[in-house]
């Protein structure tokens, strides 16, 4: 944790790191991650892998940083900050992924959440073809949790993942393949938009929250979810608890969306949420109650 002096008394604040792309509109990417970190009371460090020119209507340009400059950002952060959790987002190419992997291997005890940003909600590919192998073979095996959406789960498995039932099987298969927990997000399933499949500790669960009717914005929900989970981990939560807290946080952010321009809306600013609006069920559909402190 970062240490400060306040009126002569030492204070501490948890630190989380995001390695991702910058969204000039502030809806997704690094900017969404920092909002989530702030909501959990966590100091956010950033290593920017790419700059994007975008707004809610689309992306008009991308500038990728060099692997050397990404490495310099990471070196500067780890030289001074007590990072307690890390999340990765859009990394674009194999050289950037390899740079991140080399640094992460120096810090194996820090929990890593990987949002395998491969395919946007619009269907656009966000990862170069040559980088998919680097993602699968080099980065994902380092994670304690990966958070693919349905199209990304399909790309990782090379088969369709069309609905909630298939999402559960996908989460189980990916967990076995990469030896980590897996949260398959259901936002692309029109019938179960607020339902996700979580495989953790060899067990499969369905996480669901109320559906927000006519939300102002959904842009950046995937980034926000993985960042909120990382922030929760940085504060000392277990992985299972952090996932539930992250989902509750995203639900609140969707509920409190705001208009920020004539053609722009954004997820709402929110704080760490209680988890009573998140329903957790064993995949066999037998409902159980989340214990007070641990799953």
C-alpha cells in the first residue's frame, strides 16, 4: 500500500494497476478503470498501451505505444508503488503482450485479472491475429481470473457460445485449460443480459442482477467490471467476493448513467456497493445464500 503522512500519522491506501488503452471520450479503457478504482477507495496506477480517438459513436483512430515505452511505464510504477492487484485490457499486439508478460513474471504474487479484449460489442476485432497466440500461451496462464464476453469466449474456444447454458460450459472449459477462475459475461445474450457464468475453485455459479431497462449507457461495462474486481482484490477481498462486488458495482453504474453531451452518455459514478442486488446460484439451479464474508 502507498504510505502517506497526514497530521503526523501514517496512513495507507491500496494500489491497483491497469495496463490498457486510453479512451479519449472517457467511457471505457483506462478512464473507466480509474473510475472503478476510485469507487473502491483504491489508488490507480496506469500503463497505457494505446491511445484512441473515440466517442460513443465509434473509434476514429488508434496510436499504439512502443513496447519500450510500455516497459518504461511499468518499471516506473513498480519502482515506487506497492501494487496489490493488476488488470489488463486492450493490448493490441504480440509485442505489447510479451512486454507485459516479462514484467508480470517478476511479480508473481500480485493477483492478475485479464480482460481478454479481442472483440468489441460492435463486432470489431481489437486484437491483431498474431497476438491471439501470445494472449493464449503467454498472458492468460498468469491470470487468477479472466473475463471474456461471449464472442471472446467463442474465439478462445473456437466454437459457438450462444446462450447461458453454453456460457457455463465455456467457463468450466476455459478454467480447466488456463488453470484459473473464469467469468464469462452474458451481456451479448439477449435473453440473459444480466447473467454471467463464474467458474471458481472447481465450482460453477450463475451470477445475475436486475436488468436495467433502457440504460443510458453500456459503453465500458466490461472494462469497469474487470477493474472493479481488481480494485476489490487490492483491498484484500477473496476472488469470489471480489467478483460479486464487481458485478454489484457495474449494476449500480448502469443504473446511474448520465448524459454528458448532445451525443454522449456515460456510466454513472458510484461507490463500492453491497451485494444484495446480485443473485448467486449453483449452476444446477439450486439457489444458495452468499455467506457474510466468503463464498
